[in-house]
C-alpha cells in the first residue's frame, strides 16, 4: 500500500480507562493525539500525553540502520526507517516488520494493557542467522507531560534526570504536577538529554490547527538484539504496580502481561467486536461509553445511541445496566446532560434529544434482560423507570431552552444561540443548523418515549396518542413526498423548514415504533435512498440544496459549516437499513438483500481509516473520504446493531 495511504490508516490501543496509545500504519505521528502512553488521570477524563513515540535504530557490522521515522518542519521526514516497513498488521495488536539492507527482518509490536495505563513494546530479529555479529538496538523515547489537546514547547522546567530503581527500571518525572513515567526494560539505559524541535503533525495542519511541537528525549535504552528480544514497558504513575516488584525481570513481566492480554482479546469473536470494547471504559465504580477517539470523552446522546449496538447487540447487558443506572441520577428538570458532569463541573444541558434517547435505551435494556431470562431487580427497574418519568414530566411541564409539550401534543424546543439537536455545530455565537421549533426526529423520539413509558405508567398513554395523531398531518410535505425537517420553525405557527435531511428516517426506522405506515413510509425511505444514501451512511443534506457542502475540509470554521450540510454520517445507516426493511415487510429475502447492499461497504471501511473501527463522518461526494474521529462509538454501535441484530444471518 502507498505510504501516503498508510499514514491515513490509524491503529488504536485503548486501556479501558479512557487512556490509549495510537498512531498510523506508516509509523509517522500525524496528530497531536498520537502517542504511546496517553493516560486518563480521572477516568475517562483529564487525559495527558506522557510518551509520544521513539526513534529506533539498529547498529551492526553495516553501520546504523533506522527503524523509525519522524515528521519535522517544514516538510522533512527523518530518519528513513519508515521506508523499511515491509508489512503492518493491527490484529491482535499493532505489528510491523522492517526489512534490513542485508535481507534480515526486525519485527516490532506493542499493546496497551486493559485496566492500566501501561504499554508494552517488543522488537525481535526474525532470522536468528542474522544475529551473528553485533546487533545493538537503540530506542530513544520522546516525552512531554501535557494535556492531550495542547502542544509542548522546549522549556527550562522539564526535568530530564530519571530516578533509577534497580538495573532495569527508570522513573521519569518531567514536571511535578503530572504522572511519572515508569520504564522497565531488559536493556541498559544511557542518559543523554536532548530537545527535539519542530515535530510536524500533518493531520492537524490539514484541520487548520497549530501543528508542531518540541519534545524531550532524556536518553536511550540499548539492547543486544542478537541475544534475544528487546522489551520496553512504560507505565504511568499510579499504575506501576502492574510492572511487578522492583526485582522482577522485564522478561517475566512482559510474558505475564502478554499472556493475559492475548487471552482477554481471544474471548472476542472478531476484531470488530474487540474494537467495540475500546469504547466501554471505567467511570468511578461503573462504566461509561467514550463517544470517540482521539478527542471525545463520554457524551449523553452518543452514549444512549451507541449503547444499543455496543452493549445490547453484543449481550453486554450488565454493562448497559451500569451505564444507565449511573446516568439515571443526573436528571435535572427533565433533562440529562449532553456531557457527563465531573465533580464540581456545571452540567452541559444543551440537548433536547439525549434524555429521550435515554428512555428508548432503558426500554430496550429492560426488554433484553427479560428475553435473557434475568429481569432487572425491582429496585433497579424502579430507579430507571422513575428517571424516565422525571424526563417526560419535565418536558411536559416545560423546561430549559423552550422545551415544552405544545397544545398539539408535539414537543417544541429552541432558543436563539443554542443548538439542541444532534446537528449541533456552532461557530462562535452562530448556530449553523438551529432547527428551533419542532424538529422531526425529536418528535419521533418524543412519541416513542411517551408510548414506551405508557407500559410502565398509563398517564403517558393519552399524550402519546395525541402527539402521534398530530405528527403525520403536521410533517407530511406532499409537494415533495417526504417529511419536513422542522415545523413551527423558529416557533412561528405554521412555518416549515422543508430541507431534505436524514432526520425524517426516524419516523420509519431506528426507533421501536413507526410513525408512518404504508405508502407514505415507503415514499420517505425511497426518497432518502435516492437523495441521501452513500456507501458509508446518509448525507446530512440533499445535494440540490443551496446550502449543501460536498467536502468536509478547511479550518475549524469551514469544517463546522459543512458538518451537517451534506457531510455523511455512518451512524445513520442503522436507522435507514431498519426503515428499508420495515417498508419491505422484513422478509428473509429483504434481509438477505439488505445484508448484501449495506454491510459490505462498511465492512470494507474497517481497513481504511481507524482500523477495525467506523469513522465519525465522510465527505458527501465520492470517494467519500473518511473524516472526523477515526474511531466513533455510535458509528461502531450501529454497524454491530446491523451485523448482530437487524441483518444477522439466520
């Protein structure tokens, strides 16, 4: 594969705590987030990047041979180790093979340990015959100790000197207020403090951000590769106990961790299922879902949508229960935060749909538990149902941002300057897609939530029926044969926004109950298929709209303007495929056709960007270049919901 393409294929090693290691198949770091040891100090938040990468070379009879490459300003790549990569594989963890000038082969691999901020690295000679003579491997790690969104600069405060803890252990404490780096190696450490200046991150440059930084290199680790594998383990302070006692040899620690991690990963049936596990992380004594790597943490809307595929479709019902119980205590005036608030933080309550997705997720969890023959304990069920009642009660009475049940039974929402739906891009004070009034997918969620909750509390039956009766007459746009995106737009009675967007699909698919039936439901699905469907998901706006943007590119403002103005969203393929099946009777033949049409492009995408993962977004026009987060929870979740549920083989 061409080297440029390898720079766009990214691997992820998540630690189950919100921290991770990540990089590209080419070995070049192209993002400020790429690194070997990125730790979540307060899982899954307060992330810091401690160790970025390494320069690696082999010294033998033929001289020095580089096994790494770095990108530097203005447009340099050095040394030339990346040119020696013969192969790369990401399963069960990242593995590279480097071809030496004399024909020998060096293999390199690394893995993150689940449940600890620790990464283990190994280099080995593939051909023992090549080990005759000198084969000294030298590894120079690059360190910082910065917030993972920031960039590092050369400064006099960085402390280079490590503290030795036995023959194989060094502890680096670059700054007093960041976690230390504990290094365990079966080689010799040689102190050689240097600053490396002007590392270049091309993905950041493409995104219009500052894209260079300086990193510190305290010294080098030297290994006799001819005598055996070179091992280097790096752990963040607070996790050094996983390196064993101070006298435990590196080889023994590495072997134990490797066996543990191989066994854990082997329990997953496929690489895609292992990839899905990356999003399920610890929060306090329970679990939460990271919305995406490398820059998102846990968000309400994303959590409740992704949970259906990541947890319910995969049978991880106990994890789903933990997550929903944790969120159930965060209801405020009917609203759930769009981002989980940490202690001392004000909750971000700028989402009208997150709370309604919670009700849907609770219903589907309780149904899944019942089908599994282990219904939720009564106290837990009561807690979840009470949270749903508090949400619907708050919305019915009226709450923040103009969210209220209107006289027609539908849900109104929106105030100037606030973005409340999933189409939430904002540039300064400008909301790109405000959608104030009565957005179509919010009504689908509202009516579903009322109808589902009526099974627990009959007081919601009449509001559900009234809202359902109002929906089709208010939203059907007969001139176009589809559903309006917003009615009573900007809270002006009778005003409509007839933009052709994918949000209407939720009236037919993606939720437990359909709001349209018969010929109109088929017309909506056919229109969405014709105007919005791409191999990777649905466009967010029809191409003929004057506001349509075909490419997601440019700086932050340009990208935010295009975010929901044509850009493709893979997570929407799940609701669309479900709607497509429903209007065709969900027959075996329809399911077989849907499997053949909708799954192969997404499954092929698993080897394109975030390896084994589904991207956040893609360009609206062919070739639909993946963009945004390369590892996105709700995109992954909807693929699994299709593979394991809606479109599963009989």
